[in-house]
C-alpha cells in the first residue's frame, strides 16, 4: 500500500496504563511502540489519541470484570498512567486527541466526541491507517467510526494488540472490522 498525501496515521492509546506494569496492561502492548515508530515517518499526517478519564469515570470499578463498563482505574487525567509509553516517539507536528473525558459516558473511539473528523477533513485526509491499543476496544471503535464518518480505513494489524478477554475477542474484532469494510494490512505492506 502506497502512502499518499491524503492518508493519515491514527495511533490509538499507546499509554503506560495499557502497557506492561500498567493498571490495565494489554499483553505485549509495549511491543507496538517500535513498530509504530517505524511507521510514523511514512505519513504526512499523524494523530495520537489517548484516554483522558476524570477520576470518577463511569467505567471504573472496585471489582473490575475486564469488560465494557467494568475496568480498573486507568488513564486518569494527568496521572503517570495516562502518559504515552516512553518508547513511543510522536513526530513533530503530530496532533493529540483526548477522548473519553466525560465522566458519565464510556467512549472508546477517537472519533467519539472529539474534533478528529474535522481535523482530518481540514487536512484533506480521505484514508486513515489505525493502530495501537487495544484491538478489541479502542482500535476497533476508532476504525468503525472512521468508516461511519466516510473515511477509507486500514487496520495495521501487527501494530496492534488486544485485551483478548475472553480469548479470541481480538480476532473477532478484526473480523468485525473487515466485515464493515476496513482493509487489513501489516507494516511490511506499507511503502
């Protein structure tokens, strides 16, 4: 896949709390940082989303079940866990998009309640490549919402990792994205 000036890379939630030692660590989540670092120079437009939860977010649970609406406290605004993984390198000019900041609303997508669609359109972007954490939640929601907003969407599969609870959920998410018209590629396919 040849990268065009109308393409953008959306890096979803590669934050400390989603990586090894974090409050909601995704298995091998930190391994996406070097893969993403190799991708970013290929794109003129890059966007980095982050969970930016208030301390009283509705998804937080004292006894989390690690599913929608029942997560451990994670990515609280201004906390060390909300910071990007230290190995992740955002290129100069990358745009930051905060999401899930409403305490009363669970929100996984980088498009939900943010200015991301407008930022993409202002730059003439027609196709987005999505990667990051986690495949079965925020990456999937961002990819599907990208399609719903009228963008071509490509999932960079090897630059993602999933929560995968129960096992197989991440693969099911990939199939759901494919069924919705999201193209699937690997980093070696991008030139």
